[in-house]
C-alpha cells in the first residue's frame, strides 16, 4: 500500500468537510474519528518503517527493492526472466521462538529475509529469493512459551529436500542466509549430502551473521561484541529493517551468561536467562542496525560478485582465473 502524507490530510479534510456539509453536530464529526485514528496509526507505522518510505520515495529502489525477486510473489511468466544457468537461488532459514518481550518471535527469518531483498536489489541480476523457512531446530529454547521446533533430523531432511528441489530445477548456484544457531549443523549435513549427489552444484552459507559483524567491526558494539539472543546486535538489526516490530520500552536488562572462552557447552536456554533474551538489548539502536545491515549486504554482494568472476568455480577449479 502506498500512502503519502498529503493523502492523509486529504482524507481528514474530506471527512470533516462531509460532516460540515451535512450541517450536523460535532457528534457526527466524532463518528468519523475511528477512520481518522486508523489513518494516523498507519502513518505512524509508515514513518517508522524505512521499507514503506523507500517504496514510496520514488528512489532507484522503488521498482526493485528486492520484492520482485521473491518467488512466492511471482507468476510463472514473471519467473521466466530470472531463470538461466547463472541464476542464484537464495534460501533463508529461521526459527520461531521467544526473543524477549521487546522482539518478535520471527526475528530469525524476518531480518535475513529483508537482508536478502536488499542484496537482490543491489545485485540487479538473476537472483531468486525462496520463501523463508520460519521454523528451525529450537529444542534448546522449548522451556520458553510458544517455541515451535523441528527435530534435528526433520530439519536436515527439509533442507535436503529443498536443496534437491532447486537442483532439480537447474539452479546450481545456491546461497543460504541462516538466522538461527540451531540450524547450523542441519544445514551443513544436508548441504554435504546434496553436494555428494550433485557434484556440480555450489552450496554456500552465511552461517552466523551475529558473530561475523562483531569480528569485522570491533568498535561497533558496547557489550559482548553484540552477541546474544535478542541482544545488542540482533535488536539493532531489527530496528534497522522492521522498527515497527520492536518495543524498546520493554527491552530486558543485560544478561551476559558466564561461559568458557574456548570450549563450547551445549546449554539449554533457560540455563542462561529467565527473560527470553541474552546480551545487552538496551544498548541497541538504529544506527548500529544500519551498520550491521550495510556490513552484511557488502559481505554477501562481494561474495556473489567474486564467485561470478570465476563462473562459480572455486578451489582448484577456480584457481583465480576468469577463463
């Protein structure tokens, strides 16, 4: 929906003028107030949401903010223009789980999906974004209400079948954006199975963006390198792409679990926090979020362009040559 500020004022004028023409009392004007409040509420969300503003602004992103690259919104005819031996298939795997009182349950796929659309808009070539998978392996979060989880073998099979479906449709350049730590192992297992079956396919993955951004920009975060579930980095990223879904007034206090530096413990989440979040969400802000998105966009776009130079060959096959 495209809504401009002047359209709101036109609607307000129309409602008020209509009431005045009828020569009715102020009560009649009041009856139109619910309509006015709905418009004003939408305008508030609109002002908070850079996606809506970008679509309306008439900027270069208006026609290709990445939405036209989303398979679930294409017709068969529209899909034809994206299909070739150079098509890049972009997959997103997320989760459905508590992220603290301030963040939505779908954060692990909402942010990667928006990131994927931005990368597609900048790439400007043949890339197809497949519908995000909104569930993952979240059994370690199940003590928090409304966690929806796959069993690990189920998740691995889902990923395997999706990857094989892409290969069956002649998409052999695949990039995965993962939004959830519990999906890392199933993604690797499924990818290795498909690679063994189809040696010519290239399967790549941004496994854990939340650790990558802190390692690239050491000065970006205030606490714990931005780490945490619904913490400084994740909350900032959501503020950048969907601020309408974040309520900072109820962001929980800092929770920095005591964990060893060099050895991994396979914890349950209720052993780390009683708020549904870890890290320092109150340190999050939109400026940090925009920086996170910019870093990740550049990382992904640089990867795609570098692979393209070598026709998606790598290792011995790539050998740094364009031939």
